[in-house]
């Protein structure tokens, strides 16, 4: 695997790590009433003249298959979200079940490769600590002064983060796109031992015998 940058992860590592993939096992558990017909209706409304039924069928067939493969064959994991479609009130739109997000990941599983993972954006961290927007993480922080449960949760998170900073100089637990990039990096470089060369740009493709 060739990467022209110093770090691995690209824009994925600084993204939210949210995937819109209707029909996953997680999505069906969240919203068993969703259907391929509803997805077609929604995308037909959203894309207008660019709508292609064959492309939507491919998404509905291969999207969940891709998610299932990653979770079955690698250490990549996804979590359900509470995110609705962009236009949930549009024909075929829904409030739940079509989006998944990369689960939080402990970068210590990367071993020495951890230093090559692109760091998250400072603007979406608190003292280097990342938040998982797909669950009650942020809600606890906003409610810490009003709820004992939230206060205890936040205190534990801050204590864990402080220990990580003291021991490693940075947060070890990452979320969102940074977690997705880290898990994919681990699957390739650590688990399968595929060489991942950084600072290695591609200048051309050489073919032999077609």
C-alpha cells in the first residue's frame, strides 16, 4: 500500500467516520420497518434526473455485504447511530437505521505503527480527547453539572484521558473517522503484515502483458 503523505489515513482520519449504508444488520435491528423500496423512493426523490435504479440496487446489495465482510474478517467494527437521513421527511426518508459509525478504537493495538496514523483535528478534540457523537458521550458532558450519572461518567473519561496523556503523551482512544482509519490500518499493516509505505507517491502505472 502506497501513501504519498507522512501519515496514514488521509481525509478519512479527520472525518466523522459516518457511513450511509441502508440494509446493514445493525440498521435492520434499529429500524426493521425500513425496506429497499423506501430507499429507492428516497434516492429517486433526492437525486432527481441522476437517479439510477441499478446503482441503488448495487448499493443495497454490496453495501451491507461490505460492512459484514469487514466485521467478520477484520477488527473493523461499526456502531449504530441516531442520525436520520439528511431529509427524513422526504418520500422514503427515515429517522433511523441507515447510518453507522466506526466504533471507538484503542490505538495501542497498532503497536509501533501508531505514530504513523494521522492525528485527529485539534478543533474536534478537548485537550486531545475525542468524543463519540453516535452515543450519549457528548450528552454526558453537557449534563455533567446536572446529573450525578453524567458527572461520574465524565470524571472517569477525564481520568482515563489524563492517564493516557501522562503515560503516552497523547490520547490512545480515538473515535469517528480516526478510529476507522486506525482499524483499517491495523487490518492491513498489523494483522495481514501488508507493507504500508508512506512518503511514497505514485508517478505512473507499469503494465506487463496487458
